[in-house]
C-alpha cells in the first residue's frame, strides 16, 4: 500500500475512534476528499473513488467510506471488486434526510452517452463483494435523459421502417444499468435515492442475503426500461419500505430466484410488480417462495404480473403469494401472461386455432391472491391467459374486490386457468374447477397416488 494511503488509514482509525467511542470494534473512517475528489459535479472523480474503494477493501478493520454532504461527485463507469478483508459501509451523507427533502452527497453519471465509451453495460458495478452497506440519504443519479432520447429515436425509426434517416442520433449500444451487484453476499442498500437511470436502477445478479429498504427510486413515467429493482438468479432478498416510481417495473424477478419478500412498497407509475419474463432465450427458470404484501400500486400498466414466453424455455413459477394490496387506476391489476395477451379476449373459434403451437415450457402454479382491492383502468381487471400444453394450476383468489374507475363493470378473463375462489371475489371468478386433490398416475407401477395441490407458501 502507498505511504499516503497508509497515513490516511491511520488517520481514519483515530477519527473513527473519536466519533464512535462506544463502538465494540475499531472502524476506519475514510472520505472521498482524502483521495483528491473534487466534488463539483464537473470533474472526473472516478480515480479518487477507485482509490478510496481499494483502501477500504484492503483495510484491516471495518471501514466507513464517506461521500461528503454538499458535493456532487461525477463518476465514470467503474467496477468495485471484492472480496474485501472486512465490512464496508458506503455512507452517502445528506444534509437533511427525509423523503422529499433537499439532500446532498450526490453521485452522478456522465451526462452524454458519448462520454461512456463503448460496450459499457453498467455504471457502478460491484463484483464479488460481501458485507457492504450503502446508506446515508444521498442521491445516485444516472442522468439517463440522453439515453432515453436515443432509445426513443430507435423505436421511432423502427416503427417508420426508416433505418438510415438520422441513424447517427440513435443509440448504438444498449443503455447501461445504474447500480449492479453481481455475485455478492450480505448487501444492504438503504435510505438513499436512486434516480434517472439509463436503464435498470438497482440490479442484483447471482446474489444472496440482500436488503433494499427505505429507498426512493424515481424516473419519468415515459423513460424506457427504467426498472426500479431487478432480481436475477438471487435468493433471500428483502425489498421493503420503498417508494418506486419509474417507466418500467417497480420490481422484476427473473431467472432462478427464491425466498424473496416484497413488503410495504408504494409503486407507480410504471409497470407494477413482475415475475418474468421467464423462459426467454429458451432458458430454464425456477422462481418460487415469493411473498408480496402490503403494497399500494397506482397509475400503473400492471398490478401484479406473472409472465412467461409463448414458446420454449422451461422451469416454473410457483409458491407465490400476493396479499394485502391496494390498486388505484391500474390497467391490468391481476395478470398471468403466458405469451398470449395479444390474443386474449378472442372468441372460442380463434382460440382453437392456437392449440397447435407446440409444448410450453414454463409451468405456472400455486399462485395466491389474497385481500386485493381497488380500481381497474380497463374492463378486464383479472386476466389469466395460460398455455394449452401446460395450463395454470392451483390458482387461488381469496377476498378480491376490484371495480372499474368511474363505476363501470369489470370482467375476468381465463384461458386454461384452474383453481378456486374463496370469500368475496369481484369480478366474478372465471377459474375452472380443478382437482385440488389430484389423481396422479404413476406409470411405472400402474397405481395412483394423491397429491395435495392446496398447499401454499
């Protein structure tokens, strides 16, 4: 380690001991200022951040790495790698910490896509890090406005079938993720604001023991692909007490995810809570033990959605519970979409024409909807559009009451969807009755056994 860094670490130990006299163990306090960061929102502070991270990661004691209040640090795309020797707390300090207040200690991305360089798929990338807390009330701003404009440009040219006109204005690479934790464990992101990401705001990939709590995640309703929290191949995840308002899903769950809890989230506008799309690119995805409760979803395209590809792929989405949710002006409050929403609400003759599309791969079963109420912005408040080859099984609706904005009638649509309803269910359930105690043929022995399908997570 360089002599200057050693001196900074020694000074940090002294400062931390002074600030935290009752701490059970010594902590090192570092600040970006110590490593030459300017913090004027114009200078490139990437090198200072990288050096501060390296010092924190190699320190012999637990570290508090402070992003000072009242400054704005412009950081270019960077990867912060672990494993580190000890626990790190990245503290983005605010002058005043409360929702809607004026807070400081900002980290911002380069404003122009041209400044990012080529093949940059992410901005702040944390790899193989354990026991990291990101907190403090500051703002992480992806400044994605120019990325969104380029994406809109490409969409417009595609619609107009004009691939040459003004092509230079359009994005030549996908918009990057903002904050990405990959192969990490024991991560807590809490009490900060993430805003205006070029694409996904906060992503966890192949990570475990995750908390994403007390967050404010915002971007305009028309900003493309700006998912709030995106979970990929991760388990033991808690997303709680958050305010999420974006141009895409508030929370999306894909790949192989299990033991996920979403609770006390205000969601909207955006695309609601989404499991899927599962089975994309012929993948095999396993999603189970998902509990979603105590949500308020407003002015969103979807409420709670399970989505799979129309063809190919494999795996399942099962043992999912959506409970205690209030909807307001949501276009599709409850929806299961197995690649059929372009065709649903069709007549029976056209439905019969779609039965020879080949086998489905992703199974959807054991999905529970409990104590859900509010208003739908469309006539179909409930849509279960399932596959012919692998219908949806063991769907349960318990005390669901959805009415239409303006007092108009709402309907439920079901295709190859089986389950039961309990208590008051509005609109009237369209689920087909099924054998919740199923007869399962065991071909090897020629006998039958009973399988209890009414067990829920």
